[in-house]
């Protein structure tokens, strides 16, 4: 009988985790900022609460999603690109 070894744990879990933690936070903050800029007109206190409470679910969703990337480098590149896009849109919206 030929016993197969289970696949080894990939060594890039640390880079995926740091990408999801650092870039996921900035992505979540950028999405929150876009909500404040482009969101519906509502009372300032409600808008601030919604913007504040939308950060953790987005952040944790991105952090969990980073483990679907094939490598840590891809996680850094894709999340970095998404951050650049979100922050560029946010900067352009605030400038106009």
C-alpha cells in the first residue's frame, strides 16, 4: 500500500497574514471614506457610526480572503493595487 504524505503547510502564510492585516485595514478605511463621500445624505452622527462600524467586517473579510491567494506576493500585489485604486478615487473625490 502506497501511503501518501499530506501536503506541507505553505511557508507564505506569514506574508499573506501581514498583507491581509496591513493592506486590509487601509482598504477598509478607504471603503469607509468612500461611503462618507459618496454615501446617501443622512444625519452626521448616523453616517459616522455607519462608517466606523463598516471597517471591521471589511477588514476581517479581506484578511480571511487573503488565504485564497496562491502566494503571499500575489496577495500583496492585488491588495496593494486595490488600495491604490480606492485611495486614488477617494483623493479625487475630495479634491473636486
